[in-house]
C-alpha cells in the first residue's frame, strides 16, 4: 500500500514537531527558545490544517496534537523562565 502525498505531509509534520520539541528541551539560548515559542504557535495552526478532525481515532492525529500542545506549553514556560533569570 502506497502512502499518499497527504499522509507523507502528515508524517513530515509529525517529525518536524518532534525535532522542534527536542531542540526546545535541549536549548538554553533565550532567543532561540523565544523563536521556537513563537513558531510553536504557528505549528499549532498548521496542525489544524493538516489534521482537520482531531476527534478521530487516528494515532497520528492524536500524537501530533499532543506533541504540538506540549511544544507550545514547554517552549512558552521555558522562555518565561529563561527571560526571568
């Protein structure tokens, strides 16, 4: 069974969220984390474009939603903490 272009795009988006989350967790540069916090909000919008049905039982949709939401929360909290230091 061949994956469609749409499924490949969803997999790429999921991989990108994972990489963004890893860089956010490992970075301590204030401006990089600030940029990642802003781009996390853009990625959240991108999630709803690529996965329009979040109530679906599709594992990729759920994983992408949880990854994107955790990316937003972690990057914003980390940016606020690094800015306060």
